[in-house]
């Protein structure tokens, strides 16, 4: 993703599908516990030198194949396909399965045996089967004299064909990932499971004790866990690779590993990009999210059913706001920026001193600046004419997807827009057809806001605004669109997708007709953005990365791209203010913090925890922190010890870790995890789900 | 105290006798919960407007007469003279009473009935009986054309005579306090109790859980309490005014009052003074304390008995370092300094605009600058020739006191040095004669350091250094002094004091002979400092204060002077980092924080708390925070509700409150108190001292 686009996304980065790979590289060699390492490039010698333990290939393969990708992170924890992830990762599933009668978000859910395990509509997971370097093939598709835009088009076409071939040849999905700013390309091949069922999710108050206030905070007292199960042929999947449990957990100072899917870091970005983020994109994105948060809060205040409907989206909005505020704090920290500047200066100086490097790479930084200059000059278009408001969610987004699907599938595969290649269509169709509930009154709020913003941002005389509004007020248009559309019906969507072509072109559903009016302009803006910004930045960052390889060597890790990575570190508290923050918290802390606030609201003791207080060993470690290098998307990652046994479950970074997007810091930045001992204790003593604890332990023998 | 002197003191400000009144005034009108108000100037209307409760004169008198001054703060909590204060206030007493066999600091002490209550040698307490404005009398002693130095001498003489008269006429000690930078003078008259016994002190680990790390930190989990009892005629004193207990404590948001003895604030100081503090005095003082801390740690590491001997002084050293670091953080905060600058600019502008004010006050700020200029030019003398090293403590300090006592008492009262007026002698004698233990091996460390610093700071050719060392190395001199002196014997000290005159002049004790060699130079430097700095700053700050009165009115409070003040505020948590800090902590938190750190060292559950865990209601509030304006010296202050009932016991300010020395802040700065419910619960359930809880509650009926 590029500087402009990624900042305005609606979804929490922690669980957002990372559809476009971020193209980056750490510009200095990794030291200490730094790095989110691809599984084919783990610094085993460095780990051995630091911790006296050198992972073998078999050790790495086992952990990789036990790791689960579900647009966030998870792991298999029994031979019967039991999956451990976070509550907030499974939250969307719980929300989709909930009804006004059964509020699984508020009350939690425990399946009493396999028959009660609930299929989650549209949910798939995947396991990374193999990694193959395809740099030569991808780069070979680019003609010597190609412009950045032509090069990008050629590469994208080649990538699509590699992915299609993978599916045809192996029956498994492949995804070509651009690493190190495009200096390398790798084909990641996945085994997919498409029958996923909800097994266990605690009530929100236990998983999210302390609410938005405590989010991204440590010390923390959350049981942010959930369990799913992969099924095959209607039965629990038998998996060969899964994590055994270490019921004793980890100790202070212990070496631990985190295997998961960090979504995005910007460590390779040039200073100019970071400054643009800091001064333009992030403040805009933040303001937009705060506006929507305010609207959602007003909506929620109408009644308990409204509150239930908006709960999940409000949760992710708060989450994203707090996360982006943390990143912005980092970019506004003179020390952090000085560090970035000195890194960039050092690399540029090294390039200038070497005539060969100079010829190849010297333009990279200037090219980025010119791309940003272009973006500055097209700010309004990029904000309001490139995507449907709020990141393309909602029924208008669905309408646009259907219109595009209809158009794109009539073209040869290699000419299609990203997302519509043959290999991508099964996912696309499942997602659009899934029978997720639609709340039109809630959509009214966000759709009207998106249309208002567009009208205000572009001005009433803009032809696009005129074409969209056709003389109506944004609120009134949203109302008539939502009243008139049938897109909330899965059967209607399915029919349109199946018939496509004329059926879509002639469809008089008001959302579809609006999408048809909008699409040409959106496509045009997107293409301009792609040619003038994305392609230029991509080419420039590739140069920066290659310059880095030439100067510092290749023993480094690429920026996060949402693909599987291994991080390592130690369990460790840290100094804060005038005192120390402990490495662990315990169940005692729930009670202390709750009663300290008068045991109410987000700070009340979860009802089941209170009811079973006498049964719980309160000194059981609940959450802990370690120095592993993580970011959003790592939610749900297993934490394992040197024997590869599960000791924790990542669910957060502390507030000090947000600037890790740009620079890793070991002083205070920490990865926050649920302790495996809390997981076992809670299943047994609080939730009457000892069978799940037993299943994990039995599989561990 | 002045900018130079106060920063180099050895003792923790929280319990240091405030011998010289700080002369200050808040330069803008107090708002919200700001202010440490003298009891004759409590803003009852403002409190009424803010909280709907207007204290009556009787309400104020009762609280004043229930408040106890013991160079820190305390209160009567039963009709039989039971006194409640902090563990760290009574710590010195416990240390003095301890022996290698009975370590009351480590193990605590609970008197099983009155017979076991242990007299504390040399300890007195006092209760503020009356306040009388003597501004006219004091200022009347100054001749119209007097220089600042002459004016100061005249006022000091008059003040001594007022204090002597008070003792003669009433039989009670009086102390004239300079308020508002010397713009006002008040005679504070005290009833004294000189038979004070130790009743209860918990073990250090319970009172100081979290150790130096958690000191000045909140959330906090300390039972920082102790109980003493005043005796008269060998029996528990019957007191008319004491605090009744509110066993239900206070709630979040409740109005509360704090009655105690804040030691020093510098809110009236000019910017030039603050900058001098920031750039010169505080960094020097801090370095000196850190040096001594390192030496004491090395000493402590020698063995358990050494650790025991150094424990208290090391505690106060850590305390002072952390406190001064917090103040320095404040002075290095551009926002705080900008606030001070804008306040000063506003006042100076108002003075410049009014011809009358201009004539009277315009020189104030320049005069301060010239005093500071003088101090800068005499830095070495002021650091090494004004006082015996480390604030005059230790046997060399005692020797100097005896030499001065001998000289001064031969003069007429009004010509004596401060501290040696007739009215001050009983305290002086009791203090010097008290049979406190002396550890020569420990003194070797600090005395050698003080002598080394002097030699290094002044250089080997300085005549004073030559006179002191007489060719010896500092360490060797310290050794021979300590080996040869008999001053560690109370009887020897008593004899010298009783005989004085020739006995002291001819005494060949090596400490006494060194003190005789040093004293003339120390006196000379002190006089120069007094005339060129103290007197000038005092006169200037008086002008600044009077300018403030003229511009903003007199509805304001003076800077803290170690005298009894009333503060008010509300029980309130606060935002910190990305979350909220709770208003209360509970006993649960001890266990959470202890187990979070592995239950060891400073973070281990206190043994008796662990042993009685099953008996304790763990949700009992342990500590809480409120917005009352406090500072060091408030330790041990009672917190009372609007009915005047005890709800808490102040023992700390959080780290964010340290810059309160210069500017009050309500956002995060908090007063930290032990909750009365924890006091009652601990006495009953942990310490088998239910009789003390009963005594408080019975007296409350």
C-alpha cells in the first residue's frame, strides 16, 4: 500500500485483509530482538549467538505449518484442528452469528461438544505450505526501457499468471509477495480450509476488560482468546502439525518466538514519505475516523439493539484511532525522526561515494519526492474519487464490487483489475455472497457521512459530485438508496453475480445504478494514482532496498506485508515513568483494577470470573510482555518457547510499540500476550470448558 | 531558604525540619483545588462555591487542633493521645530504637498495651494553638533607609525577641513565620508534647512495598502508617481535639481536606531563580546525593548489619533523589517554564503600567538577578565553606553545634545566630543530647566523602583546605577523627554542653578542635551569603509579593513554609498514557504486582499479609489519590471528609506532582494517601492490633 491509500482505510489494520503487499525493507542491519523474519530467511545464527538456541529447519517447518492465517494470526493447538486465536479476531464471526436473541459478543459462547460448534459463514483459513523465490521470473517480465508505470503493469501481469499457474498445477492458492520494497518476489503457496466453526469465545467483558481505555495498554488484564475448529468433509480436520502446550508457561527472561502475520511496517519508507504521512495523510485519516466514531456513538446511544449492532465496528474504530494516534506520536517525536534521518543520510552518503551505486540508485529519493508532489496536487481526487467512502464497505461498496466483477470477468485474465483474477474469484464470491447481517439504519449513518464528505471535499460544482448526487442532499440520497436497494439479500447478490453481464448493466437497483455512474471516474483516478504514485514509489523503494543490500548486505528482514513471519525476543518488563512495569499480570489484577474504579462499566469484574472467583487460583499469570517485534496483524499469534511449545497468545502491542511501525525499540515497546496458564485456568475454572483444555493437553503428549 | 542553600541539603525535604521559612507567594489567584492555605486565611467561600460545603470557624479550629507537627505531619486520632502518621515519618524513631537484636525497621513493632509503648529519645511534637499577625511589629523594626542586609538583621532581631516574649508570657513556644515572601509575618504559638512513644509500626515491606522503584508512583500498594502516643506526666495525654474516624472512607469524587505541614514550594520565585536552580544548584545537589547513594550502597553490601545501619539514610537519599529529579523534570519542561514566564511577564507589565507600583517594585527582578550573579561568583565558597559537608549531619556537625553553642550563649540573646536564641535552646539541647546510636564505620564513608569534595572543590592550595586537612588525606583524617572522638557518647556531649565556655575552648577532642578551626571561615561565608544573597532575595521577593497583592488582590495563599496549612480537593483518578489511573487501589493489587514480578525482593508480598491473606477482605481500598495541593512535609497529614472525619493518611505525591513545587497542576498531579479502611483492616486482620482500631472507633462515638 502507499502512503496515501493505507492511511484512509476503515478497517482495523490488526485484522484487515492485507490485499496489497507493502513494499519495504529495514535500512539497517537488525540487532538484538529486532525483526519480523520470513520463514525462508530466519537469522538462526544470530538467535543462537544471543540466546544459545539455534532453531533447526524441522523446528521452523513445524512452527510454520502449525501457524494459521485468517487475515490475522492463529495456530492449530490440537490434532483435531482446534484453532487458538484472539477474541477480537473471532469477534466479527461472533457478531455475524449473533442475533437479537443470542448476543454472543456480550455473553460469549461455549460449544458443548462438536455438534454445537457453529459454522462461520464465509470464513476461510490458510496454512503456508511453501515459499519459492520468483524474483527472476517477475523481474524478467519487465522490458529494459520500461517506465515505472509500464514496469508495474508488466510485473502485475506476470504475478497474476504465476498465481493462476500455481492454482492450476497444485490445486492450492498461491500469492506472490513483493518483499524488500520489490527487490525480491516470493510465491507463497497455501493450503486452505473453508469450513471453520466457532468453538469458544468468552464474553466481551473478560476479553476486553478495561475497554477502549486499556486497549494498547499494559499492565493489562484481558483474556483475549477464542477457539475455532477447522473441518474437512464435515468432520474435525486431522492436522499433522499443531502446537503442543507448555502448561508451565514462560518465565521472566525466557527466549520466546512469535509466529504470525504482521500487517504493515514502514521502516523502508523515505523521510519524505514519513513526513507526508505525518503532515497530510494521517491527520486526515484520523479526523475521518473520529468523525465516524462520533456518529457511531450517537447511533449506539439510541438503544441496546443499536448498541449491539454498532459494537464491533465501533470497537475497531476505537482500536484504529488509538493505533494511529500512537504512530502519529512516533512521527512527531523529534528523536524518532532524527534516527530515521540519520539512517537515510548514512545510506545516501554511501551511495554518493560509490560511482556504480550512484548511477543506479541516486534518483530514488528524488523520485519519491516527485510522486508525493503529484499526490499533493491531486489530494481531493485521491481522497474522494478513488474509492467508495469508508474503504469500500457497506452496500455501496458491494454494488461497486458487483459492477466491477461483471466488467472484469469479461476480459482476459491478465487484463483484469487486481482482485478479479481467476485465482482470486473463489474468495471474492464467497465473501460477497456470505449471508452477513446488514443493518440499514447503521449504514445510513456511514453512507450519508461518506457522501457528505465527498460533496464538501470536492465542492458542489464538481462534475463527479453532480453525477453522484443528481441534485439530492447526501442524507436524502443515502436514505433513498438504502430504502430502494435489495442488495442486503444474499440471494439477490448471488443472482446478480451468476448472471452478470447484461443483468448487472440493466439492473435498476439504485445502489447498482449509482455504482455504474461512479465507477468510470473511480477507475480513472485509481489508474492515475497507480501510474504517478504507486509505480514511482515502488520503483524508488526497490532502489532504496537494493542500495541497502549493496551497502549493508542482505542479512536483514523486509517490512511486514501481512505474510507469515517469525519474531523472537524475551519475556521482559520495562521501566516506565519513575518505576518498573512487571513482566506478568495475574487474575488478582482484574479485581484490583475493577474495585479501584468502583467495579463498574468497562472496569467491572466479568460476571463469570466473579462467580467462579473461589475456584480460580488468582495468582495464575494472566497476561505477559515480551520484546518480540510485532505489529497489527500479529493478533492471535502463538508465542512458543524454545521447544516450540505454546506459552502464550499475542493480542496487542503496548502504546509504546506503535512507533515500531517506523523504528523498532526495545526499551519500552512490548508485545502483549495472554499467558497459556490463564487460558487453561479459564477454560477449566471459569467456562466449564475443561474438555478443550484436555484436548490441548492430550494432543501435547 | 534560598536558591543555593536549600538544594544542597542532605535530609529528605519530607521530614527535614524547616528551620528557615521559605518566603513566597503564588503570583496568580488560586483556582480550582489549588493552594496550601494558612488556617487564618482559608478560602471558605471558594470551597463553598466549588463543593457546596463551607467550613465554619469551629470546624477549622477543631481540625487545626487535631493536627500534629513533628517536623512532618500527623494527627490525634483518639482522646488518649493516639497519633497517626506515616511509617516513613516514624522510621527514624524505629531506627533509633532498633538494635542488632531487635530490628523494628525490618520487622515492625506492635505494643501489646500501654506498658510496651516505647519512648522515642529526643522526640517532641507540637500543636498549633494560635496564629497572630505581627507584620506591623516586625516591619516597624526596620529603619527607613536601611540596606537589605541591615533590614534583615533588624527583622531577625525583632523576630527573636517576639519569640522569646511568647515563651515568657505564655509558657509556649512561638515561631514567627515569614509569609508571602516576607510581605506578612505571623506568630505561630504551639503546645508541645515531649514524651512521645512508639505504639505501632508495620514492617518496612508492608509500608514500602515496591521499594524505591514505586516511591512517588501511583498506583501504589503501601500501608505507609505508624502510630505514636503523646504522654503527659507518664500517662497517655488526654486530648480535647482529635479526629473521629469515618470507617466507610471516601468515594470517588468526594470533597476531602488535607491538614499538614508542606515544607517548601517555590511558586513565588522569579524566573531567574528557577533557572539558577535548574542549571546550577539542582544538578550539583543531585550529583552529590547520587555520589553518597553509591557510597552507601557499597557500604550496605558489606553485610546485613551494615545494611541495617544504612537502611534509613539510604531510604531518604533515594527519596530525595527521586523527588529532586521530578522537580528538575518540571524545570526542564518548556511548557512549565513558559507558564512561569507568562505569569512573570504579566505581573511585570502590570507594574510597569502603574507609576506608583513602578517606583516601589520595579527593581525587584533585577535585584534578584544581581544576588544570583554574586552567588555565581562565589560558588565554590558557598558549596564548601558555608556548612559542614552533607548538611551538618554526623559527629563533625555535632562538634560544630557544640562549639557554636558555647560561643553564642555567651552573647546577649538578640545578637546570637539563628537557632541559639533562648527560646530555641531546649529543643537544641534535647536534640544534641539524645542517645541516638552512632555508627562510626558508616560515618567514615560520608565524612571522608565530604572532606574529599571540599578538597577537590576548593583545590589543595586553598587556605581553608589546608587548615582543615593539615597535610592529611581526607580519608585518613576522617579515620583519625572518628577513632579519636568521644562525641558519640551522650554523656560526653552533655558534659561539654553543661560546662561550655572554657571546657569547649580547651577540649582536645579531635572533632571539637577541627570544628574550632573551621567555624570562623564558615561563619564568615554564611554572613556574606546572608548579606549578599538571602537579604537581597528576601527584600526582592517581598516586593514581588506586594506587587502581586496590588495587582491581583490578597485572596491568595503563600508558598509553603513548613507550617500548618489546609488543602482541599476531590478524590479523583486521572488519565495517563493511553488509559486511566484508578482513584483507589486495593489489597488485591499487592498480590497482582508481587506475582507479576515473581514475588521477590521489594515486590514480595509482605510476610504477615501473606500469612493472613485468608482473613483480609482483599477488595478493601488500600491507597487512593486526590487533587489536594501538597508537597514534601505533608507526609502523615490526615485526609478528612466534610464532617471532619478521618478518611485517609497522606504519604506521598505521585511523580507528576513534583513540579508542583513551581506550578500547581490538577491534570495528573495527585496527593497519595492510605485509605482509612486499609488502616482498620490491617490493624485487625494482619497485625493483631484490633485494640488500636477499637480505640479509634470508640473515640469516634
